[in-house]
C-alpha cells in the first residue's frame, strides 16, 4: 500500500489549507511570465544568462563519490548557478500563507533550498534557477494574494499594520499598488524601479482570503476551535520540552 503522508492535523479550513501548502496541492490562480518574475526578483536582467560561480558539474571532473552517484544535482547546481534569494512578507490579516508555511512548502517540495522564517518575513535561498522555480510556484498559486503578500527583499515591515483603505497591505517602499481592480508592481523586491509594470492580477476579496488563509484568527477560524491541532501541539511540546524527544531514556 502506498504511503500517504499526513502533514498536519485538524479539521478546520485553516488546517486543510496548511496541508495543501505543505503538499503543494495548491490551485494556480494567475500567470506571471519568467521575464516579469526575474524583473521583480531583481538579481539579473530579464532574458540574460544565469551568472555562475563554477563550471557545470559535468565539466569539473570531480573525484568519484558514491553520494554523487546516488544524488542527482538540481538544475541550478548542475549548471553552476550562484546562490540567490526570494523573500516574502505576508499580512496578518488573512493572507493565504503564514511565513512558516512558505518554508515548509519550499523544504518539502523543492531540493537544494535553504528556507528561513522570521515573524513577518520568509526567505528561500538556493541556486538561482532553482530559487526561481520555487518563487514562481508560490507567486502564481493560491499561496499568494497580491494584495495581502509581497516580494520584499528590504524594508519588509508592515505585515502587522492594519490594511490600507483599499484593502492592500502597507508597503513603505510602495513596490506594488492597486490600479483599477488589479495589483501592479513596478519596483523589484528591494525597491529599485522597473522599466515595466507587472500585472499581478486581482486581489482576493475578504471572503475568499478568509477561506484560503493559513492563519488562525479569533475573528475567522480560532486556533482553539481545532481540538486535534491543540492535542498534537501539546504532545509535541511535551516530547520536546520534557523529554527532548527521548521519552524512554
């Protein structure tokens, strides 16, 4: 019988959305071209070659190693790409993804990534083309609402501020804004102006965001409403804190 991983407990919509993010079972909501994604990330000019830090692995003639025989390198590693990053900020007001869940998504579904999570930001470092593949998945799917999440490589603050009058998450560097009924971005993730306006599509309505979010909130789905989650969180706390995950020693 094939093993089906159980990523997260709970019966609420928030628990189900967390399982979807972790397993990459997410709905694609928009199209963002490779050139537009490259422009927003800001690491290289759209359409240019990937800069490298070493020759392709096939040309390096490294010593024979059983690990190299077992592990297929990622495309970025095989090509010798440099390491670059994508960093997100997600609003506390029912943004689809909690920063930790972007990290879980990257670590579970992508190889060679180094995710990091802080209270209001999430970063993934990887070989450049591997990082872009991860970023493209997250930006095009229900993991992201362009009004409630944004690429922010610098000046990430504002995720916990109340939303602007138009419902968009505050951004001190004004990297994206609502124009008509769509979100456009005209600066890269560190705030450098672009030579284009990237159309990120329509932001989610309040009702849709509340349905798709992975945030527990007392005014939507409260954490204490999910008894199975509470039981497992208590169990994990006990095993880690009281026994150091070694309850039989």
